[in-house]
C-alpha cells in the first residue's frame, strides 16, 4: 500500500463542501415616539455568505449612532468651589457633617466599668454614669437653680459661740460657689470681731468699714472686688474689722449700705451674724433674709439654745423664716458622743424644713484656712447638701421690693 504524501493541491475543498445559507433574525424595533433629541437607528438584516467564511476574511460594517448628551452647566459647582453663589447658613455646620465619625463626639460616661465598656466598644455602648457620678450631677443641678430678680440673702445664725457658725458659713459659701456660675459673697457682720476671712486661703486688708467709708466711690464690680478676698472656689469674703471697738460700731445702717452694694454685684449674699440676737445688725439682716440657717452644736445646751433662737424668731414676726429654716447640726462639738443625735434631729424636724449633719473633719477642727477640695468626701457632701437645700428654699422669681421695713420682706 502506497503511504506516500497526499496531493492536497488537487482537492477542491470549496467544491467538496455543501453550499449553505445562514440568516440572522433580529427582533423588530419597538415602536415609540421619537423625542426631538433622539435619532432612530435601523439595523438591516444582512445575509452571511459562506464564501466569506471560507476565505477567512471578516467583513465589518460601521454604524454611526447619534447620542444626545445633556448639557450640564458647571457654573454652580464652580461658584460653590470659590465661595460664590447662595451662601450656606450656620445651621448646616453640624457635628455630624464636620466631625470624624470614627472618633465619635459622645461624652464618655463616668465610672470605671462604664468608661471601660465605652472605650472597648469603640464608643458605641454608653450605659450611663455610675450611681455615684449620677448622684453628684443631680446634686449639682439642685445647687445650680437659677434665680430671677434681686439678690437672695441667707443669714447664718446662732446664739452661742464656738458651735461652728463661721465654719458652716464658709462651707456653705464654698459649696455654692464651687457649683454655681454666678457670684457668691459671704459678709462677716459679726460685731464681736468675726473670723470668717481667716477660713479662706486668700487675705485682704479691706473690711466692711472700708466699704461703708468708700461707698460713694464704688461705681461697679471692679471697685467692689478690691474690698473682698476670693478663695479657690470663687467665693468672695468681705471681712469684719479686726479691732473689736470698730466692729462693735458696725450697726444696722452700715449693714444696709454694705448689703445694698453687694446686691448689685452678687446673686447670693451670705451673712455670718454675731451671737447677739438683739443687736441692730441682726434686725437689719433678718429684714433682708430669704431663708436662714441655724447652727447648733450637738450638746444638750447647744441644742437648747438653737431651739430658743427659733422661738425668739417666731415671737418677733419671723414665723415664715422659721418654717423655712435649715438647721446645720455640727457633730464635731464636745459631748456629741454622749448625746442621742437622733432625738435632737427629731426635735428640730418638728420646727424647721430640713436638718443637715456636719461631720467631724480634721481640717475643720484645726481652725485654719479651709481648702474645699481637700476636705473629706463626706464633709464636702454634707456642705453640698446644705447648699442644695438652701437654694431650694428660695423662690425662683419675685418682684423688686423695698427692704426698708420688716413688713415688706418677701413672703
């Protein structure tokens, strides 16, 4: 058998292949209205010739499609880019738009576990503050009660020396000034040489006598502020005269002069009164009072004298002050460990609005300047509670009135 090469040249492949016709059926073009900016395009059926397949050549036909391109005016974009056009309002500058969302703008909670969970979850889980932090903030809000109208006056009274009246005045003023945003002043109106100015860190040589002497020259807070000393909590203190003879000469008219000036520049005016309840300064102080604080020691005679003070006030036309009064029970006085404090509290609860215990604190017992932030937490809490109760006992609003007589004192 001959296995030689096959002469492919003699074979006509095209002739040997059967002739076939291939047609492509295209769907009919949909009938629709032609908008002005659209050009209809028709595609004709084209028969595919087998000859073109055999030749290996591919024929193409170009079809030009007219596409309507909308014209976009980029003038507004350029205007915004270069600060022209319609300006944005400040309301559009929101924290959601400007702040990085990854960082977050939520205030972290207070408390170890609360903050730990907040940070561990990428600031997504906020379960609120700890119970202690929440209670502190709630007390802050109570102390920050807003007042409308004239300054409020709060005398701090006692009929017995050595029970901590001046200390309570300082603690109350510091607690108020530390929590509030407005101005607080404590005036030492003790005619027996008061020591209120010695309970704060800052000192001044100016006294109530200087205020009385230079009253006509005091035109604003700038001048008045030179008369006071300010402590770390922003409490201003106006000292009494160190000379007992001069302090004794401080009378009701002098107090009215000082009180009138203080009411122009302060929201709350505390008055550290002397022990002489029938002194003329005392009557002037009570005429201006919005509420009072009675300081009692924890011994039998100290509690009895405090109760007698309430009786004297009731008998002299100040019944409303008694029913709205707060008793600060100083438990650091001698003999407190031998007395049933609960019985003392029960007695005063039948006569006044509230009672607050002031605990023993080494810093207070030293009799030196008080640093509010360095007090024991329980002492600070007692002072802040006293401040909240004092504020809550005064009206938010009231009309302006003359304080020249007792009958015109606000009810």
